[in-house]
C-alpha cells in the first residue's frame, strides 16, 4: 500500500471480506435492536405516536445519501469515504471537517453505547435478585456504574477488532442472527396481542404539528439509520468493491423494515406515557409484559448482543478512517501502523478505544443514563446530518456533468444526492437555531438547547483547529490543492 508517511513496503490490509461481511458490519453498526430497545421512548417524547411516520420520512434522504456513497465508492474506493470524496469534490477544509465530525461522532456513540451495555449487565443483575453489592446500589439508570461496567466490554471487543475485521464480522453475524430472531418474535407477539388499536395516523407526518418537534424527530430518526455506511470503511479490505455498496443497501432496507416493525409493535403494546417513562428499558419492559421467566430475559439478552456488536463495529470504521487521514498526514503516524500479524490498524484501534473510554468518563457529569443517552443522541444527530449532507453534495458536485451527458444517470448521481444533502443540512440548521432560542442559560441537561447545540459546535470548532494544524504545521499535501491524488487503494494479490 502506498503511504505518505513512511518509505519501503509497510504491511498491507488484508482483502478478505465479501458482501455478507459488509452486511454484518453495516447492520451491527446501525444497531437496530439497540435503537428499537432504547430509542422508541426518545422518539415518543419528541413526536408522540408518529414514530413510524418520522422514520419513513427520514429514510428518503438517507436513501439519497446511500446512493451518493455507492456512486462515489464505485468511482473511487477509499476507506476514508466522505473525508476523501468531499475533500476532492468541494474542498480540503470541508473534507477534513467531514472526516473529523464522523470520527468524533462515532467516539461519542461508543462512549454512550458502553454505558448502555453496562446498564444491560445491571438489569441482568437485578433480574437475578441482586440489587446491591458492597453497599453500592445496582441501578441500571446510573451513568457512573453503567459506564464502569461498559468500559470492560469495550476493552474486550477492541481485542476482537484488533485481531482482524474478518474475525469481527463473523462474530457479529452470529450476534445479529440471535438478536434479530428475538426482536422479530417479541415484536410480532406484541403486534398480535397488543391492547392499543392500530391507527394509520401513526404513518402521517403531517399530524406532527410542531415544526421543532418534526425537525428534532427527523434528526433522531436519521440517527436510527446511522451506521449503514460503516461497510464503506472496509472497502480496501473487500475482495470486490461492489460488495460494499450491496452490503450497505441490503442493511439499510433491512433496518427500515425492522424500525417500522418495532415502532408499530411498541405502540400496539404500550401507551404513549409508558413509552416515554420506560426510556432505555423499553425492550426489557416489553419482554416482561409478554412473557414469564426465563423467556422474558431474551429481549434483554438480545439488547446486550446488539450493544456489543455495535461497539465492535464502531471501533473498526473509526480506526480505518483515522488510518486514511494518517496516510495523508492530516493526522499523526500512529494511525498508519498496520499490524504485520493481523493486517489491521491495531495501534489505532486500541487508541480509539482509549479515547472513547475518556469521553465515556466525561459523560459522568450527567448522572441519569436516560438523560445522558438523549443528550448524546441529539448531539450526534446534528453531526450525522452535517457529514451525510456534505458527502451527498460532494457526489452531486463531482458528477454534475451527468446532467448534460447522462440524464438518466443524473437522477442517481446528482439529483437524489443533492436534494438529500440539502434537506439534511437545512433540517440540521433549523434545529440548531431552535436549540439556540429554546433556552436562556446553559445547563448539562438534554432539554437545554444551549447544551445540545454546544456539543456539535465544539466538535466543528475543534475540527477547524485540527484542519489548520494539519495544513500549516504538518504541511499535509491533502490541503495543497483540490483534487490532490490521495493514497490509492492497494491492489489485490
């Protein structure tokens, strides 16, 4: 593999993945079971009983974004994805910012998912009759205790990620089979036996009267789908680069079906008040309502599998995104090191885990887990809207000549990505303005607008500082001119 940071012939990434591996990685990173299990309460608090409607609306721009990723990946396969494509098509500053906010958003996600995993462990302890240990109350909604336990799980999945992405995706495939099986059975059970009548108005987005609630719900729904693009982070470890796009699309449509299925099931079984009150324990509560032990524990076990798989699948693309930035000297040489034994960026993977652990400890400032999750999701949602939007616009800019030379192709390469990107950026801007005006002081709370705006603003500001450092201090060739030929994907032996 060519490298801008070293000479000679460094160890190369192994090309060993197929379309099934891409699906497993994308589906695990999206974490449908976790989103359904802990996210339906957040959606209900935002848009009431119109979760199915907002999920359908969010899917439309996401589909346009997926089209952009697939088209760009066919043109230029690169594990840097948006960082590379936006840098070449629009400009290096926005390209670096795209890569930076993607990485920071994923690290924040890993931090709170670690806490979710720890909370599931505590719920298991409570089910076993253990509510206190050494004088410490085992409260599943305690951010501190959940985080400490979750960091142990994060360390364990990092070890599997270090040994190579092929081993990791095999492990994730088995986890997915189990968790989806449990989710389908219990949600199907709720749909059949639920006491609350099905109502087609659940699918009516116009029934959401408040514009701010609609925008916030849409950002939350986009967050539900976030993660399918993880498949594009291993494009240089895939036997056939076309498998990346196939895997991403298969995972994306599967997620849509699961989210709609789960949202209808929850609303058939629970009232709006119950949905909001249960929060991150929603899937556990569903199991308790529908079955007796030990079967009632299965949804909780499925939630644990989903959280573990999403943690592992988040470590993998983050390390590879940093590897792409490191080989262009926009980030340090640590991220370019490839393990001769495993053919993976082992040092970078461990470093990502350590950074996520630090962020998780910082999140202890919010003592209640459900409030910490809501704050993180709101913040990440704006970040995701930004980098998805920029990547989609990069596709429209790069292939704009299709409007003249290939009108049929232009729908997929220019119009759908362009409109989707503009829509997400406008929604993110509208919601950011709403956050700014909804509060008159700053507080560490998910219902404080200044706090929810401060996190993504800090991420963007830090990205601009890091970009300046890369350009003026590291003198990275990435910033020399638009269209700079970044490290090319290695060829398969």
